[in-house]
C-alpha cells in the first residue's frame, strides 16, 4: 500500500465556469478592482452564474478590504452585471448570492 492512499474527490473547489470566465475577460474598459471581482465571481460561479460568498471572504480572496469589495460590488451592480440577493437563516444574515447576470 502506498504512503498516501487518500484520493481527492473532485468537488466544488475544482469547478471553474470557463464560459462565464471567458465572457468576463472581454471587458477591457472596466477599472481593475471591479473587473477583478467580476472575474472571480464568474470563475467561481455555478452553471447559472451564482456565487455564495461573504464579503469578508471575497476580500480575503482578492487581497483587499471588505469596504473595497462593497464599492466594487456597487460598481458591478451599476453596470448591470451583478445582482445581489441577500439570504437569511432564522433571522440571521448569512452569505449573499452574487448572480452574474450578463453572460
């Protein structure tokens, strides 16, 4: 038996929505911050373009502050590229759904 008999199962972390990612890369006139967020949401979204992240997690992944993520999300919402859907679980807010609606 080998030293490492653990086989990694393909799952959610391995999934990349390449169709949405290629679509998001076509925006060349967009500022870098919102474009980086759009690329991240497109890459990590499901087949419908939905991503489930807390703003703090988005900030950690992008290497910026949660306040910057709020501004980037506002910009993407104003461009008409992202829809933000709030979610609650027993009167406590949990992660939002970020729906990339353009592609």
